[in-house]
C-alpha cells in the first residue's frame, strides 16, 4: 500500500493501482526471472494447512466425533455428498472424491487468503495456478471419457443425439469448440479473473482511501469514510465470491467428469 | 486499458494471461502433494470412520431386531407350552375320571358277584342240611315208630295204667336216648 501511495503523492492526482501491483517483489531471489514469489509461498502454505487440518480431524476416527473431527467430517461430507455424490451419482462417485476434495479445499484456502488481512493475496490472482488446475481437470475428464467409451467418446461428446442431420455441420464444430477448446479456458479464467478482479477492487479501494485521507480539503478527507464503507461491503462480497469460486470450480469438474462417464446418455 | 495502466504505473508490459512457469510448477507440485495425502490418508480415514459409524448404527438396529425376534419366539414357545400343559392336564383329568368310574364299576360288579356267591353257598348249605335232617328224621321216625310199636305190642294194652306207664317209660327212654345222643 505504501508503494501504491507513493506515485499518487508525487503526481498530486489519483493513480489507480494496476495489474502490475499483483507482482510483488520476490521474497527470495531466484535464478529465474521472478524469483520466489509470495504466491508460491502461499500455495505451499495452503498444502500444509489443508493436510494438517484434515489429518488431525480424521486421525481419531471416533464413532461419536469431537469438535475437530466433526468439522472435518462436515467439510469432507460437503464435497463427498454435496458435490461428488449428487452430480456423479451414487454408483461410481467414490473414485473421484479425492480429486474433487483436493481441488475444492486447495482453491478455497488459496482464495480465502485474499480475505485475510496481512496475507491479502489470493494465489490464483496469478493465472498460472488456475491453468494448472484446469489442465489437470481437462486431462482427467478426457481420460475418463476415453477409458469408459473408447475412442467413440469423441463422437459421443461432439455429435449430440436427436439432432437433424442437416444441422449437424453447424452443431458439431460448435460442440468441438465449446467442449474441447473453450471449456478448459473458461474453467481456468473464471477462477483467475474473479480473484484478480476482487484483489484489484480491494487494492483500488485501499489506495483510494489513502489518497483521500492525504488531501488538504476536509470534505475530501471525510469522503474517505464513504469509500471505507463501500470497500467493506466489497470485501464481504469478495469473501463470498472466493468461497463460491472454489465451489463453482469443483462443481464444474464434477459435471465434466459426469459428462465423460455417461457420454452415451447425453 | 492494458496500455493505460502500464503508462500510468510506468511499469513494464505484463500480460496477466501469461503465466509464471515457476508458479505453475509450485502449484502443480503442491497440488500433487495434497492429492497424494488426500488419496492416501484423508479419504480412507474418513471413509473408514463413516463405514464404522454406519456399521455401528445398522449393527445396533440388527441386534435390536434380533433380540425382538428372539423375545417373540420365546413368548410363542411359552404360549405353546402352556397350551400343551393345559391339554395334558385335561387329558390326565379325563383319564383319571374314566379310571375312577372303571374302578367303581369293577368293585360294584365284584361285590355283586361275591354276594351272589355267598347267597348261593348259603342256599346250598341250607338245602343239604335240610336234606340231611329229612334223611335223619326219616330213619329216626321209623326206628321210633318201630320201637314204639314193639313196646306197644310187647305190653298189654288193656290196662290204662300200664299203658300210661309204657308211654311214660318210652318217653323217658326217648329222653334218655336223646340225652345219650346229646352226650
């Protein structure tokens, strides 16, 4: 924030922070261009947090759970029953619970970083992580589709049944583009863009407050309170979106897997 | 917009859609580690707990159902035994009643037969004694008559006194004879 405020003071007019501000200075110098960034540290930290929490929660395995175990079971049951079982169906959902569970909490924790003061940086405000996760999902559901239906899967996935033949030349390219080209892009960019936008809004609000407080005019100084109120509302909305995006990403993964499993009935 | 931000911030050009390869690597490795832990430990542990809990609940229900079934079976058995016992008691009572009647009838019959036998014996004894008496009487009367006739013929019957004496003597002799016979 201090870094943000400096140019504003210099020029005397408000300069909104840009995407550049997401690239914080590297924590450790690295051989590569950007070094060891804050995002990298946060991703590693998230793995430690999730693994520690669930291993502790699951460790006791009591029939009547304690508070920690109950919380862990609630969280696990939410993904297991609320996403995997409901979407994929109770017959073969169990195989995909680990993937969906890992995805959900990995994204959730990395997003919630953005709502925690001091950390205040969602890991997926950098696009790389979102690309990786979307790619994992993309490879997974295509592999499931081929394993389940053989190479016929590509026909099943692109030629919808019950469509008149003369429309097929239009429908097939659309299906190919939407299923195999656009889907992974939207899957990753949805997560990345919402996190980036949320982070930008918080940053802009912060720098705006700072800028207004620095003004000589008392009225302008007072107006910073309005921005503060607005930024708190935005902060609440962002926190909601952070949790929601983790859910959406996992839900879409489950839907893609289900589509690949039951390609013949779609 | 991209251009304006860059110019405003005065920084180098950076496309937000171009990823940092190192970050991608960290995310990939981090996620792989998390996925491994989840597959290897978290999911099996939770599933085991869930299965055990389901087992405990279903086992409890099954146990209760089994106990219920056992209890109703035992009740059924007791009822059956009670019915059997009642039937048995009835049967024994009927048998005893029948036997008692039988015994009574037997005894009555036996008593009747005994009394008939005794009566018949008495009849026979009386008959034979009477027969014997008749026989004895007949011989005695003959002897008496003969003796009397001889006495009468042997003595003179014209004298009343004498005949009276004869008769007296005869009667006395008879008495003596009787007394002698009685002795």
